[in-house]
C-alpha cells in the first residue's frame, strides 16, 4: 500500500494542447531580514578585502621599500644622489638590472666603499626578512579576515533568526 500525502497537488488540464500541467513549486523567498543580512555581509566582506589589500604587503611593495631604503642609504653619502630622477624610473632600472647588480652599480657610481657595508647589509637583511615572512603574513591575514567576517555575520544572522522566531510566535497567539 502506498503512503498518502496530506498535501493535495493541483493539476490542471490544458484544453488546447491536451497536456496536464502541474504548477511550479514555490521558490524559497528570502525574508527581509535575510536580505539585509546578505547585503550587509557582502558590503562588510568588500570592506575587509579592501583593508586586507591595503595593509598586507605584496612582493612589489616590499621591493619598492627596499629600493627606497637603498636610495636613502646612498643619500647619506651623497646628498644629491638621485636628484631629479623619478622613483618610478629608479624602480624600473633596478628591476630590469636585477637588485644585486643595481646596488653594486649604484655603490660604484657614488663611490661608496666598505664604510657603507653596515647600512647596505641592514637593508638587505630587512628585505630578506620581509620576503621570507610574506607568505605567512598573507595566509594569516586571510584567516583573520575570514574570522573577522564570520563571527559578526553569524551573530547578526542569529539575532535576525531569533527576532523572526519571536515575531512568528506572537502572530500565532489568539487574543
């Protein structure tokens, strides 16, 4: 014996084609508070992604900072070094030559001998430390962004569901 369903299905006969038509099942509609949660979640996520992009360094930013540090170190020995040169052009030259070759060329051009070793070693150490920790910082940043998005949005959803549950309960009460 087949089990009976309590909900009847409305079936209509299309007279022109002679086919039976079953109405489409109603699509799940989002409640207004769920739409608000969805929009808020998207906007908040975009803000977090923007903040992540601005705060977490990438390799190009680290390289630019290293080149800036090298130019500042050279200016300690020759105050007019790189005068009139655009930072973009300096970066392009350093990138095309390779950083080690460019630093050696700059040191010989401005006649910076062994007295500059300490400063250039510091710049090199800072650059290598920044590059070596880059992947860890980026992964940690993504996890922090995810948790920073998940916790408030989960709380916001729980509050909305709770308020909706209370609201539905008060409608069922007969006065």
